[in-house]
C-alpha cells in the first residue's frame, strides 16, 4: 500500500483540508484526518494532472483537487491523464506535435540519402 499525504480542496474552490490518499492494489482509499471518507475501485476513479503539483480526482462524479506532498510518486501510482491539447498548461501537445514533425523530417532526409 502506498500512502500520499497532501491537501484536498473542492474543484470549484473552497478550503483545502489535509488528506491521505492510499493506493492499495486496485483500490483508492481516502482519509481526511482520522476520518475514512471512502474506498473506490481504481477502475471507477478518474485522475487528471492539472499542474505539475496538483491533480483533479473524480470519485462518484465529484471532482476535488489534490496537491500531494510527493506529486511524482502519486503520478506513478495512478493512471494519470495528461492534457496534450496545444493550449494546455504544460504545452505538451505542441511539443509532441513538433517532435513528430521533426522526426518525420529526419526520416524523410535519411530516405533521400
């Protein structure tokens, strides 16, 4: 079982609270303080990376923002959806598109030689 402590807040704004997200096999368990909020199958959980340090977690249709103390470890523990749109905060979509174009141009140049 992997435990990730951090701050959880409602997606639409509001106060952040201490939270612990536990990844145990195929389950995600959520604790706030000493209170068990619930457990969900990872198949039913949607996790989306919002920034390098924050993630939106949707449980039973309700989205909250989680800022774990170990964002890299948390990202590795769940299947994170990364926004690859060209205008995303990470700009990954544009970088992926440029890398594909450069790779295709390099292949085309090598084929001509």
